[in-house]
C-alpha cells in the first residue's frame, strides 16, 4: 500500500491513514470480508506509530466500514460499498399544479416527530451531538445585566454581532458579503418563506426538484403558489436540460433548489452544473432560492461545497441556511442573504410577520461562534454523522433485498433508498408504524405521484443495536411485500 501521508500534519496522521484505507475499501482494492494488514504491519510498512495505526482502525470501525474480530484482527465489512447501485429515477416532471395534500401528510409528520418511534423517518440531527455543554456554561456565566440586555426586541434584520459573525463565516466562500447583507430569521424555513413571498404572489409558478423536501409542499400550499417539478438526478442534482425545456414552455417566476446534500436525495451538484444553472437563470432573469441548510455537513476534504450564489452575476440568487442541522435546532436561528434586489422587501415581510428573531437565542449563537469552539464542534458532528450514515448503509446492505438501490452521499444525513418497482413505500410506512419505526415514503416528496417504490431513511441519530434491529425489521417488511406482489402477479 503506497502511502501519501503528509508528514507535516502529524497531529492528524491517523485520520489521513484512515482516509487512505477508506478510499481503498470504497474502490474495491480491499474486498468485503478481507482481513486488513495488521497494526504491526502498518507500523513497519508506513513508518507510523502503533498508536497511529490503531487509532486509524478505530476511526474506521466507528463508521462500520471495518470490524474487529477478537484475537484475529480487523476485517473489511462483508457489505461492499462499491457494489451498491445508485437509484435510477423515471424522469418525473410536471406542468404547473396546485398543491393538494391529503390527511396522510399530517399522519406522516406526526409519526416522524413521535419520540416513541425509532426515528428513521426524521431528517433531524440528534441533540446528543449538539454542543449543549457549551451553551450551559454560557448561560450560567451570563450576568443579570447581560440577560436584561438580551430579552428585549432585536433589530428586524438581526443582532449586529451575529450578522458580523455570519459575514466572517463567508470568508473564502462568498466575496463582498457584509453584515448589512444578512437577515437573521427564525430558522431556515422562515428564510425560505420570506424569500418566496418577496418574489411570488398567489398563482405564480415555482420550479422545484422532483423529489423535493417533504416540508416544502405544505409551505407551497399555504402560499397558494403553483409548482412545476424538474427531473433531478439522485447523485448530481437538478437536470439542467430538463429545466431549460421547462422554462421554454412555462412562465416560471422563481426556482427553489437544494444543491448541497439535497433532502431527500442526498445529492451534491457539481460546481460546473451550479455555474451552468445560475448562468441559465441569470440569462432569463429568474430568481433562484437556494436552501443550504446541510452545506456544512460535508464528509470529504476540508472545504465545504460551493454555493449557487458564488456564480451569481445579477443578484438573483437568494441563499438561505440555519444552525438547525449543526448546532442547535431548538434555538431556531437561521438567515438569508437575499441580495440587493430583494433585501428591503424581505425585511418588510419579516417586520410584518415575526418582527424579529429571539434576541437571547441570537446572542447564544453569536457567543458560540466567537468562542472559537464552532469549528471543533463542526469537525466532531461531521465525523459522527458520517459514521452513523455509513453504519446505516452497511446495515441496509445486510438486511434489505439484493435489488435495493442507494447512493452513498458525501454529506448530509439522509439516504434515498430505491426498492423493487412492486414495493409501495406507503405499505412499508404503515407496517413499520406497527413496529414503532418511522420512515418517510418517497411518494410524500412529490406532487406527481412518483417515487412510490422509494423511502427516505434519516441517519441523524446515533446508530445503536435498536437501529440495527429496526433496519432488519424493515428488510423483512420489504421482502414480504415484494413476495406478496409476486404471488399476486402470478395468480392474476
């Protein structure tokens, strides 16, 4: 094994070694079930310490890619990531239509948020992974005078200190972003809502991905806007040729896309696609709202994915995000960078609806960002979520039918799982509820009735024995439904 370890980064040597071994597992150089080189062999061949080699293996063990066998050594998981096949969608698209949601939507939402369920249907990240200890210390250290200053109203656009911190975080990502360019919101949902309201009026047409975020459909209905679906690749995001064709025949007034670690797909749009997408929309003077709520949850490399806004030349990209997936979902601190065309209208809409975002919550987040603890926390949560996701992938490979399809995303916490065409995700959802397991059926993520043989599985909570057992039960449910469908086809 040829090592490319950079000797000037000794403090991260074991992570570099783990990354090199992981790459060889993903490429198939190390085969499923194969015994890995011993720790002493790595020590001799790579000139690394025994401690470094052991830590690298422990790092990989936490992701489920390898397993330790007593008195035998470390082995590659028997499930091959290389053999996993990405889902293949029918090219779902639709002309403009109103959003009509049945009672099933509320039932699904209730199941996803039910604390008594195994939360495989949730896109939330466990609060066990959030920096609760840091916030507890911050609140304990606050004086009465400091609290008094933070329980009054904030500026509509948000606290100056938080906006300053957010502007600093765009360094190397966006050019020329000042605190005055940012509007703080009550989570990412309010940011997206304000941007939609700033652009659209009831009856206007919005282009969205197919499938799209389940929660957005309820928002579109409440705003009385028309929705046109754009075919979206499970790995690379919006199909730009299909979007261009839609724009040529439909009076689309705005787009709403999630280019980085899409919900529910987990897809990541390549930079060249992002540039082409923004150029197309700039040319047609069509605004695009980008939801970047999962952009910080990247697994590969040291640089977070680019934003659509980086390629914008006409102030037509409105970027929205929040700390809900990374720091503190309950504080409901989000933001938008709406650009000069839309900022004043966004501010007027916020002032007329929620007035401002909680001053105390903004202060807590600003203190956290200023403390220097944020980047350490981000590294920790990325590592934890990646481990949970890969363990879930391995479990699906063990327990789901062989024709199951999924792509392993390079960030985020969601898996989009394709099943045999005869299997209905709603049937899985109903039977899983009886086992106290929540999942999200794929059909809930589209207006066109597509994706019936897909389910979304969330990996935001620690992977436990109960998680393994839950996935095993789901595998049995799916196999039984597939077998029942085949019997019905034979009898008919």
